[in-house]
């Protein structure tokens, strides 16, 4: 099959876009021809370059919803962007089009193009919380236009977690066309873990006996990097030898640097810029700390699970991930009492092993691709 993966083009470094790399590679491994369609904006260059290693890439002069001053309210009336996408997709000539949306309101102009082209299609939505839930400006009006657009699109709507499916059903009404396909990641070769761990720790200047806590994500409010620093301070009061690394960058960099200075954390907390391959950092760490405010199904957590790295996750997220229990993840609280577990290496390793088992059972990128392949065939059959 020629499968067009159409990106709403929010950026190359968010998990909701990086997932296209994993899906595209897995589809190529299954004998399909994956094609990435993305905006010609420079922020999509990294994603396009990575995708080109195994698939075809097509770029188009398309503005992402959040480049528009009126957000989705502007996108819903922009016939030019819709027409431009439509002509590009017709020229490519795919068997099925898979639209990748970050949230409910982005890419509404692309949904309109899907209705016009007639090619079998489906749409994945990673974040299904409403604009009202996210406390966005003009939330009521933005939710109205999103709801209308999603209602009028007749194809399958795919979410990445059962809780996200429930959100979407509450937003547009329950429907058999709402499906759940969990994100997937590669299953890392754990035989390389010890050598990679030693090499990366030497590079970072961290001793073998020092607990290393890592986070991976953009420095943006959603990921709560400043809360990560609060947790680091609490942990250091209990474990003075602990060290922390944040992998990623973003618009809170100045706030991060200022708080590091104010809290006197420069000796223990370090930030590494964006990395396309975080595997060596995951192998080097003893714990993955994720304190985001809200998520879909974050690739960062799934990659940590694949690396058999125990995950400590804020309680507000943990209850949305029912595949976790006390044997496979750690609940983060505000008094840092949970961090005493850092002294129990046996327990940490057991949690990491269980997390890896869950990744093997439910979150491999091969299983994700196989499930989507079935949905593509279903979409093609329905169009006939």
C-alpha cells in the first residue's frame, strides 16, 4: 500500500510528530510505501530528514493552526490552505491517507481536505482534551468549530489511550468509528545497556554509584520542567549524591536557568539540548521522572519502558495510564517520600523489568503498525 502520513506540522520534536517516524519505519518494514506529507516550514526539517531514510517525503506550503493568530477559527475558513493540501495529495496518489493531529482543534483545514478528496482515510488525535479544559483563549468558540469539523468527517478517529477515547466520545458523542491504537516504540537491545551506561556516565561526569534521574521533553509549560527542578531539590535533601539530566529545549530555557541559579542546583542538575537518539541517556539513568501536566501517550515514557528504566510519574498522569500499577511504575508525590526508593536497587530493577515486559506486550512499534494496517484495510473497504 502507498500510505500517506499527513502531518499537521506542529514541529519535529514533539512526541505526537515523532511517532510518525516510528510508524513510517514500521510500515516500511511490513512492505508498504510510507509517504510523509508535511509543511515546508523549517521546523519540520528534522522530521523530514529522519523520514527520508526509509520513505518518501513531500513538503507543502501549509500553515499549522498555531501559526494563525485566530488558531482554529482562522483555519476553518481558510479555503486556500485546504485547496493547496488537496492538490498536493491528489498528485501523490496514495491508497490511504492517515492524518496526524496533535489535538482536537489543529488541522481542521486538513480534515476538510480529506472530505473533498475521496481517498480512504483515517485520523489520529493524540490530545483529546478540549480547549475549555486547557483554558485556552476563546475556548468556547474554538471547541464549537472543532466539534463541527470532527462531526462532519466520516472516517475513523483514532486515539492513543482509552482515557483519550473517553474524552473524544464525550466531546462529539460516542461512536463505533472512534478507535484506540496505543503508540509504539522500538524495543531496544538491552544487551548493549551496560556498555552504553558506562560510556554515557563517563561523558556526563557521573560516578557509577551516583543515582541518575533523567527527563526527556520540551522546555514548555505542559511538561512542567520547573516542577522537575522542585522535585530535584527535594530529592537532593534526601540523596545529596543524586544527579539530574533534562534532555530537550524550548521557550522556558531562561526560566529554567534562572531557577537553577536561585535554588543552587547547578552542581547537580544539567540540561542537554535536543537529541534525536536518547537511548544512551536512558541506559545511563536509574530513574525516569515525568511530571507533565497533561499528555496523550508520551513516547518519552514508552521509550523509557523499552529501555527497562523505571518510571516515576506524577499522579495526575498515572491514573490516566491504567496499564501501570505499583509493580511497573512509581507515583510521584510532592513531599518526595517516593524518592527513598532510589536506595532500593532491587526494587527499581524489578519495576524496570516489568515496564519492559509491558512495552513488549503492548507498545512495540511493530504491533502499532500491524493494528493500523488493519484499520487502513477497513477504511479502504468502507470507501468501496
